């Protein structure tokens, strides 16, 4: 994914707004750029991944207590739901004025459950409606 950001989507200042999409020919052994450009891409990707790793370690160290609490919860339960995470971490520090995709998913799931329950009740009360 990081290679794509650098080499395909042009997110790197060092490589610039160039795009080198991968062409998946079975016997293609050449690159659409020089070995110098390949070295720049590799260096940029390595730098980005190093920064991401350092930031990840920093966040884990800053929030060590929360990480430990979540690990303990995972030992108790195989699956954590949003409510479990809110209980440990608290509410999100920012609220969107619009529902998130997860909010929409939950609402659709609840509505689907209600509809199935209503359908079941109709079938139980009026079995002659079954086809």
C-alpha cells in the first residue's frame, strides 16, 4: 500500500506527481523507471514505514493502560464490540454531526432484525399466509 502511495498515486514529494502503475504481464521483467528512481522509491517507502512504526510505538507507550485493558478483555471475549471499546476508552474525542457508516450499519441491522421478527410473528399468527 505504501509503495502504491509513493509510486502509483504520486503522494511523495521526492518522487513527485509521477505514476508508475504495476503492469501484471506474466513474463515482464522490466520496470517503467530507472534503478535510480527505484532506489528513491524504496528509500521513501522505508522512511514512511519507519515513521509509521515509530508513531505506533509512541501511541502504544502513551496508552499502555488502555492497551492492557483491551488485551485483558480479549482474553475474556473473542470479539469486542463498540460498546466494549467505549467502556475502556471512553467516547470518541470528536463527534460527527452526521451518522458514521458504523452507525448506519447498526441501524440497518436493528431494523432488519425488527422486520424479521415482525415477519415471524405474522407467520406464527397467520400460518395460512405461508406459500
